[in-house]
C-alpha cells in the first residue's frame, strides 16, 4: 500500500491544521491507521491511532483533547485534526498502516506498522 500525507504547514501557536493521509494499493478498511511524529534530534513518537473498525482510538497524552483522528474508508483517507497547536507539536508527521491488527485493535508502537508515508512538516511558531 502507498501512503501520501499532506496538510502540514506553518501555523502560529493556538492555530489549527488538518492532516490527511491518502492510501492506495489495497483495501483501506483492512488497515489500522496511525499517526506518528518526529522532531529534530528526537525519536519518532506515537501520536494517534484508529482501528480498522473506526471505533477504537488512542492518543498520546501530549495531544489528548487537542487532536482528533478519523477515517473515511470510502475515500481511503485518514485524517488528523489538530487544534490549539503548540510549538512543541513541531515535527514531521507520518501516517502508517498496519494490516495485521484485529478489527478493533488500535496499535501504538512503530514496530506494529507495516507501511509508512513520506511525512508532512508541521511547524508551530510561538
């Protein structure tokens, strides 16, 4: 499967962005989808995930209440709505797909994901 992330950009603190990740190549509903991010000099970290069913969600503590993940299986796309952005949210954001998870599982570890997109830069200025 190929993943194409988009929607990143430069925004002031307190602003909003919506990231999109379009998938192609295999049945989209067969994948749990996740968002991860990597800031300069830091390891890639988990941000959010949504199950194949679309009913199970998980968020990193640092983004709870500010980020919302969703998926549209008809459009083969997963979204990450980000509000109240902070400078510490600055990173390259990656979407990922996991085809091995069960219907209601929402995996949070990078090793659980099989396919990765190219990343989209999010920069939050103070």
